[in-house]
C-alpha cells in the first residue's frame, strides 16, 4: 500500500555544516527527537476521528531511526500537519534540518520474508525455477546451502529496504538545501499533499560562479496577511521637514511583530551567518529555505512611500511599508546583505521576490505555483505602470549591484515566467 | 529573565517560542524613551519563550507540570498563549501567572480564575497584532514595576504585611476605575479583577512602538496609581537617599578594561552623592510639601558640557559652582527633559513621603 514516506534529519551531524562546533550535536539530536515526538503527538491530536487514530496507533508514524527519522503516514492531510509542525519547531530551535518526502513504502519485510519464495523454490521447485532460485541465492548470499542461509538471516536482522526506501535515501542525499522537499509523484502535488505546494529550487554548484538550479516541490509557510512590517519615525526626536526625500535610516522604528515570522527569519539568518563563517560555500544550502520564506510572505499590502506620511502621532517613514518581514531581511538589512550578496545562487531568492511582488501587483498566482495559468495582457500593462515594480527594481539594484538583472533573466521558468521576465525588462528600461 | 509559554498548534501556532528577543528590543526601545520623558526607570531582562505541547483540553495543571520540567522557568512564566481555552483548575500551589491568552470571538479582558490572574481573548481580526501587543504590554509593565523607584515602594507595601496578590488586585481596581472615568481601552469588554497591565491601558492602537502620547499616558497611569493606592508606602527621606546611593542605580566609574566596567549609555555613578545632602533635599518642606512623586535630577558632570544652558535651572553654591542636585516636581521636570536627552542629567523618579515639619535638620 502506498503512503507518504519520509526522512527528517539534522544537517549539523555532517561536519561541513557545523565545523566550528557552534551547535552542540548531542543536544541537537535530543532536540530533534523531542520535536519529532511533539509532531507525532500533534498529528495524533489532529486525527479527525477514532478510525484514523486507531490506524495511527496500529501502524505508527516514525518507523525507525536513531539518527535520521524515517516516518510513514497514509493520510495526506496528516502528513502535511506533521511536516509543518516539525519544520516550525526545528526552526524555532535554530536547528538546520532537511526533510524529504515521497510516495512509496518504507519496508516492513525482513530478509527472511523477502526470500521466502526463492528459498522454497530452491528446495523443492521444478527444474528451471529451481536453478534460477539457486543462482539468485548464490548471487545474494554467496552460498546456496539452506542452513547457512538461515544463519545469515539470523545474522542480518535489519529490515530490508525496498526500492522506495532506497530512493528516499538517495533523494535525501541529493537535496542540497534546508527545509522540506516533496517528491510526491509527477501528477498533481496539490491534490496529494494539499494547498501550499510550490516549485522551489536549490542550487548545485557547477563551477566557481555557476550553478544548476534543481527543481523540487516545497511547502509554503502559512499565509498571514497581517504579518507585515511597518516603519515609523518618532516625531519627538526629529525636527526634519516633510519635504525630505528618500528613506531616512535615523530614528526609524521597524515594527516587527513577535507573533509573526520575524523571529524565525532571525533564526535562519543566525544559522546562515554561522555556516558562512565556517565556509562561504555552505551558504548555498540556505537558498531553499530563504526562497520558501520569500514565497510565503504576504505582499498584498506592500507600498512605497516617497516621503514621510502622517500627522503628529505616528509618522510613517519614507521607503517600503507593509512588507513581509523577509522582504527587509533580504533587501535592506545591511548585516544580512553583506552575506547574501556573496552567495552563488542568490538570484533564485531575488527572482522569487520579483515574482511574488509581480503576483501581488497583478493579482495572479506566482510562477512557482504547482499549477500555473498565464498572465493576461491587461495585467501586464498594469504591472508596467505600477510604481512598486520600478521601486523594487531600484531597491534590488542598490542591494545586489548591476549584475542581478542578467542573472534573474537566466532563471528557470518556475522561478520567473518568461512573460514576467519581459515585463521586468520593460520596467528596467523604462525611461 | 521572564518567560512566556506558547502552546504548539502546528499551523495555528499562535506565537513562535523564539520571539523573546524581538519583544525585549521593542520594550526597551519604548522604555528608554519613557525614562527620558518621565524619569520612570525600568529594568530590562531577557524574555524567553517555552513550547508547550498541544492537547485538546489543556489545563493549567498540565502547563504547570510541563514548565516545571525546566529549572527556574515555572516561577518566571507570566503569560501562556494558546489557541484553545485553557481550563483553569485549582492547584495547591498557585503560580505567578498573569495572563492566559486564547482565541475567541471577541477581543476582551476577562477576570482570572483560580490560578491565572486574567484571560485575554483575541478575535481573529488582526490576531497577530493583538497577541504581540498584549505580550509587549505585560513584559513592559513588569520592567517598569521592577525599576528601583517603584520596587522600593512595593517593598514598603510588602513590609506592611500585604501580599503581591493584593498589589495586583489594586492595579486592576485602579485600571477599572480609570476606564469607568473615561479612559479608553481597545478591548470590547474590559474586566480585570486580579491583574491589569497599565501599558494596555495607555495603548491607543495595536502598534508595538509607543507614541509620545501613549508614553505620557503610561507614565501618568503608574504615577497616579501609586499616588492613589500606595501613598502610605512612599519612601522616607532616609530610604530615598539610600536608594539613590544604592547599587540599584549604580555603575562605577571604573575604566573599561577587557569589556568590563560601564558600557556606553549606562547610568553614571551616584555613590559620590553625600547622604546628608540627599536627606536634606528630601526633607525640604519647600519642595516636598506633600507626599507624592518627584524627580531627582543629578548633573552628571558639574563642569561638563551644557553647563551654561543648565545653570538657569540648577541652584548655585555661594562659590558660584553649580549644585548638581535638584528635586523637581512633575511640571518642573518638563524643563529638564532636553538635558536628560543630551545625557547631561540623570533623572530618578522618587515617591516621597511628606517632609516632616520642622524644616531642614
């Protein structure tokens, strides 16, 4: 029977991700186990009825794994709950992790069960089958004597990995990123795992400064339209006039909500800075989670103020307003930019940001949506005319330098669709 | 360090457990400005978040057990945030929980039960802002209450045999009276009985940073509350002098070596103030003519910058040198704010008993 099978593991155990020993590995392992148990408990509590609960009790969720946790869940909604829960818990603890999920079967058979038919054929079967069985036994075990093989069955007691399980391990090896990678079949991921699935990419370094983007499916964070950052200037400390143009950094208070994603973003950047301190090449692993955060932000209310606004009580600072917390984190915070601008593959994040702002301006689903429809011409004109796209282009230019445009235009379609690239080019070249 | 606990709800996770640093930053930002404007000090502390496991019928006994697993966390937890209502059950040992925050249909502040001093219900509209706001209000209020000037009044209150529970009930009573007298709150229903955060009372919108109006409202709230309810616990001249000279306001003038010593913006040393000068000041019936709140302004460097501007506001000794001390009433302090902002003057808000008759000693 097919189910959602997956591996969750920390990447800190690989010495390359934790060379400075900034993360206590034993503590991290203990935390991973705790959080996985919490996620199991959560899934159990979220089970809709007794039948589902009985099924969970009967088959379990986490099957094996002293280090990496192998889990299996039959219900897509519960699998989704499990993934989201585990991801948010691990991020809050500032632990780098990856989770891979695919459809298939984690095996339950032992070697003895698996070779039962072959053994009986070798003992008492008809002639062509018997010699084939003997050959298979000899290939696998090196001996054909039944007693000896029984001994081997006793010695090798681990459950035998089926194809799916082995493939899952390969997926896990191949996934060079942080976060969740779903390989849930070619057809329609939305109908299998639920809303919030989108196409994400992680970069694989090809040469010094070139990379290949590898596409996979990821899960968005929950969309909170209220999770936006507003920036104010204190009236009491500034005696500047309303006429001043451009963003002022002095005395601007950024309102990051504790209840929003702000603290999780801080944790990701904390991990990123640690990894980069060890080796700048490790920063590439963070592209996937940064893109996920960018795609999860809410850009509907995004505005740009060219001058401060408001009366005596609160005055909005000029510059970007009502942007999701990740927007400032990847575009304007200098401390972060010092790291981000050097990452090979950062254009995947920048491109996603352009795409998301475009989607918000045009009111269209993003290029990364699992099922996509083309943009229509009316919206293209509206986007070209919109001030926000021009401002965005200028802000990216200031943050990432003049080469960003060429890099973004080279990105795959699922980051920024060809129509959108054309519009972007038109916006950049507009007088 | 104080904590909040947040119940894991997966996608409904109301508040990440890692948000303590954001809360602290915003609270201390606000309070730094409050200190300049009102002389009310604060004690900044780390704010930690704790995960709680989700359960369909979570009760306070469960929460208590989960928090008890971590050393020192239980006593310091002030708020529990959950999606679902928390069942309040009577425990043998109550814990010092101020609020439980949960989701519901309305935005209201409800009376507490056996073990929580209040329940704040948050409706889905602007949910994130409302959770953020209430947490900030609680921790901000704790920071103010811990400032030496207020803590010393509370210490007198407790020395007279009354409990903290009574103190919080007094706060709630004051808040209810203020609302009845016309002070607005953002809550649709507001019925605190055992605890009220004055920051929530001063709040005019759901933003994190406070406007000048909100800050002065908050300072007024605290000062009026102490004047109205705790006037019998105000400090004597000797207590006040000891407080000003004490470690609570200290930093040393030791040079910074290997990162030790006072950091930039830390309070300057006041140990050099002579006790009898201070006592004389606090016993001056010309100034302390009634029990109430005063601000002691101390010139940080009597021959430092800005002395010309300040000389009009401070007394001079017969020799012509500036006297570095002045006890201001609230209105007089308004003129000092600019000096405080420049860092020339250190303000200490003091709640003083009426000076004894008989004048200076």
